[in-house]
C-alpha cells in the first residue's frame, strides 16, 4: 500500500469529479466587449478546460433597451475570434436551454411564484418616498439604512388596503438573520453581517425580473459549480448565496451553492478602474490594431495570474495545463498597454511563417494592397518577405506600412513627405545616382551582390557613412524611413521596379 497525498485540486473541486465542473460566462451583449470581461471569460474557459469540465455561455439580455440581435452576434463573433469556445449556449444548445435570458422569462416567473408561496420572498408595497423617508430617519438615528423589513409581516387586511390604494408591489427576498460566510477561491473566507444585507428586490413592480434574481436562478438551474467573476460583483454575492440557499430549500436547481472566486480589479491610467470609456478597454480596438487573439489572451491572463515567476509568454495550451484558480492574486492588476503589445509581439514571432503570412493578408487587403485572395505570385513575394518583417512587427496592422512598398502599384507609389524632407537632402542626389549606376550594372540580382555593389559604390566610392549612404536608398525604394532590411527589400522588389523608384526619387529631389 502506498500513501497517496490528497489531490491538490481537492479543495477547489469540493468532492466533484473534475469533469463535473460547470462554469459559466454570462455577458450582457451591449456591443464592444470590455477587456475585464474577456479576462473573466478566459479564466472560466481555462478553468473548465483544465478540469475537463463545461463552459456555459449564457446571455444576460433581459434589459431589452440595451441589447440587440446585432450586439449578441458581435459578442459571439468576439468570443469565437478569441478562440474561447463554449460547450453549451447560443448556436450550440445544450441540456439546460434556452441560454438567452430573454427566452427564460416564464421560468423566472415560475421560480418567483414558488419563492413567494414558500414564504422565501414576499411582496413589498412601500413607495419610493416612504422608503427614502425611513432610510433618512434611520441614518439620522445612526442605524443601518438598508430596507427595514416593513412588509415582511403584513396582515391580509394591510395587503388588501395597499392593493385598494392601487399600489403595485415589488418582490423581495427574505434574507436570513445570520452572517453569510463563504470561502472565496481567490480571497479566502469572507463574512457579511446581516445588518448590512437588507431584503433586496428580485422583481420590479412592473414585473421585470432583476439581475440579482435571474443570475443566481440560472446558475442554480444550470447546475453551475463555480462562479469566477470580477471583484466588482462581490457585494452582490452574499445576497445571491441567500437566494441559492432558498432555492435549494424548495427543491429548485442543483441544491448546491457554487464556489465563488472573485477576480481582481483591472486598473487603468491613474490607478482608476479601467472603465468602458477608457481607450484600450474594448476588444474592437485590439482586433482593428491587429493583435493576435493568443497574444491578447496571454496578456489578459497576466492580470491576476502567472504561469511562473520568470515567465510572461505562454500558449493557451500551456495556460490550460497550468491554470490554478488558487494562484490568482487578489490584488488589483494594472493594465499596461505597452506590455500588452510586447506580449503580442512575442506571439507574432512564435507564429509559423506561413501562418504569419496568412494572418497578414486581411490587413494588406484592407489597405488595398492585395486582393482578399492574392495570386500565386503575390503570395510568393509575401512568403519571401515574411522573414524580413516577422521579428520587427508588434501587431498585424503594421503590415501595410512594413510591406506595402512591395505590393503597391508603381503609379500609386509615393514617398512619405516627412521622410523625403529629412532624408532626401544633402548628398542624396549623388547617392541615388551612384546607386542607380551600381545597380543597373549588377549581374546577379541577389541580396549579397546588391549589398556588395552598394558598399563598394557608396561607402568606399563616395566615402559616406552607412547611415548617409543607405538612408536615401531606403526612402527611395520603400517610401519610408523604416522598412525591412534594405538589401533584401531590393532583391524582393526586383531590379526594374527598384531602378524606377530610384529615378522617381531623384526626379523629386529639390533642384539645387
Ligand atoms: N451579466 C453580468 C455582467 O456582465 C454577469 C456577472 C456575473 O458573472 O455574475 O456583469
Ligand atoms: Zn415594503
């Protein structure tokens, strides 16, 4: 017999088999996704994949004014672009469907009726003014100013009187009169005292079911085992736990309160919470700027988690293997746009060159430099150019600037005026003339031969420093001050086009 140490995941799983893990990502589809929400999606996804459990995508779209079918589609497309695939949810279905809360209104009405019948919830007829008056009075008396339980024990006569007055009630949950304690997977044990937890509203007077009702009801019905979500939702957790318990007592759902893990805040500039309005907070920006999904996700993983002390760059497979919710740091994480870009650049370098080329094509196509389906010849040039630029680009959207000179038709080619003003001055005329001469006489149009000829002609011949020698040539052939390596670029551009551009640049020089 061998002594087997307790599996390290035991306290996370709490007796479940790993593949019984069920987590959820419940976005409200209101358009652009916030990076903080993507981080939540990522951690849930990694948690589910790590244990071989299920990720449920549930759409919290009861607020019809703020949600639209387009926004829903955008949310689904965003998750697919990121590669955060779900096991149950829209477009896939599943045992617990529907997964759109807007299609579950009857379910909520039924649950509320059962909570009311069991006395777990009750109707509250207090008007806004009455509530405010009593809250104010409690405040002046130095007492807690949450809901005072006024309607907990109304007699049938009182109820009838309110109804006769034409009042329409909200529904409140009857909160237990004891502390609510739970063991947060990120933060450890957290206690909320009952005096801070007034009976809260589940359903508005107009019958509209609120987030604090529908979210835990669906978690219970969908048998969610772990809830990993942002720290901003922590204040609602004790109320939700009370609701799970009430549901369990009347036999609704799995009967087990999920384990919670509250992920740290994501802070932006000035150490303020990164808000939806801050630049750099929305996914759309990263897609447009040509981030790789794996680069962005790698960076977002670092907002609270790390794979090892000395390692920042990893693949999603590696994250899935290593992910441990207990290693998530409770301290707020700072969003660092520079680091985000650097991590992305690392993933750009990790791409297989042909994959890199494939990902660059849409960006070149969008800039009008290539057709969406490039020809064999264009692809050959692109593949040859990839090794020259792959190490130098941080995002895919840099590709038109880096590679455009190879694909732009001659009649559309122009030199960036700023580059011309800075570089095509002084000796530039002599440099371009000597370059044209050396290159037109060159036998073999190959990088090494081009380099040799230019060094002989410009450095040895004209006695120039490399910067002054090659700067004007670079601007002439690429139109820019920054380009892929010069001699390779010349080879790729070909003799004829290179010579034509050198002439064009000479013609554009200011007359002296
Ligand atoms: N729909 C909520 C949100 O997007 C869900 C929060 C939760 O994870 O419970 O903020
Ligand atoms: Zn009341």
